[in-house]
């Protein structure tokens, strides 16, 4: 894969403890950069910038390597790895954060290795927006910069987040986050407000109701895959982003049709991750399963000429 097609990602790497109506897990592999990287690795080469503590299990590092994820930008700091504890009720669209322990993430100063600085595609996964800005300051001339965030940072670091939005091409967030960030209940108006801050494109994810993509002159609406069994929605947003950015990075020149296909690849990847806890489903996927589900999506949205 040529450097033209690589993706650089910065985001959290963590150990998640999660309870859903269907089960419970303790300190499993999670974090925005992890979900993103594994999904994107099915489309392109991924270069990961992130931090772990000395307690991070070795088998997780091995899993990333097995998927060809480049770890030259991974720092190991003294102390504990980031931890997140969340619950879901029967409305699986809404995660309730019970505890966030930043641990080594609190002292993280991302260092983009020299060999990554000319990368053409950058994904700023959910992490402190000041760290997202620090990464943007270190890359030289990216063609596509995409960011994500969450309510934790919308409440805690709104001003820094708006600075990030000024410097990205595409902002991705979920419906509740867009409403909170813009203090606007209507999603179309919230999308317009986000566009007015800088990005050329905004994607608002609506969980089991799909995703909306806005530019100043266009609108695209994608359904979610109609899954009957959703086990754990954690990571759906980051996995969506992995399919979306990973596919775009694999395209080279990007036009509006690629953007629309990328949304469907994002939704395809997200539909897999929710079928099991952590990255169990995504890490066991193969290309044929991805192609088959993408084709099923085509059937779902087709309504003739
Ligand atoms: P999502 O795709 O939104 O479900 O993201 C889930 C992942 O976000 C989990 O694996 C968590 O480890 C991670 N996460 C939770 N809170 C934060 C936070 N404040 N900053 C960065 N990552 C977080």
C-alpha cells in the first residue's frame, strides 16, 4: 500500500468495563483509536498514535500487529492504561458513562513519528481536543482530516473542540452530541451550525436509525443495517469512522459518490462490531463478509430510477 493511501489516527486506547441488557464484561480491549484502527485496517494501512500504561495486556498489542497496524507512534508510559466504564439500558443508542479514568491519557503528549508526518489522511478519534490539535500541528500537508468527539469533551473542552472543527474537512458525531454542542434540538440546524464553524462536511450518526451527511449544498441519508441481534453498541461510532475514512483513503481522488459509498462502508463496519463485545466480531471479519453486507445495504436503499 503506498503512502498516498495511509491513514494516521490519534485516539484513546483503553480497557472498557461494559454492561448491556445482554451481558457484562470487565476491562476488555476498547478505546476510540482501537475500534477505528481495526475497522480501517480492512481498507488501508493504519498508523496509530496513542498511549498505553505498563498494565496493557500484551495480547492486545499482538492483535493490532496481526492486523498490520503500524505502532511506531504508540507510547508506553509509567502508570495505568485509560479505563472507561459504561452501561446501556434497552435503548442501546445511549451509553451512560459510569466512570472515566484518564490515567496515562492525562499526561499524554502525542508525538507523530517523522515517517508519519506526510500522511495524506488523518483521523482525530475521540480524545481530548487539545491532543487532536497537537497532532494537527505535527502533520505537514494532509488532504483529508476527519474528527470525532463525545459529550465528555463537549462539556469539558468546548472551546478547544471548536478550534479543532475549524481545522478539519469532515466532522463526525452522534445526534445527542451534535444537539449538545450546538445547543440546538433540530439536527438539520445543528448540522448547519457545525458547517459554519469550518468543516466542509458533517456526518451525524443516529445509532440504529442510520446517519446523515451534510455539505452546504447537499444532503445524504443512510439507513443502519436492520440487525436483529445487537449485543453491545460500544465502538459503533469509531468503527463507522474506520470504515468511512479507511474506504476514502483507499480511493485516492475523492468525489461525492465516494463519500456516499464511504458512509455505507462505515455503516457496514458498525453493523458488525455491535454483534459482540469489544472487537471480537471486527477482529475476526474477512473481506467477503464485508462485501456481502455492503451489497445487502445496496439492496436495502435501492428504490429504482
Ligand atoms: P463509541 O464509538 O462512541 O461507542 O466509543 C466507545 C469508546 O470510547 C470506548 O471503547 C471507550 O474506551 C472510549 N471512550 C469513552 N470515553 C472516552 C473519553 N472521554 N475520551 C476518549 N475515549 C473515550
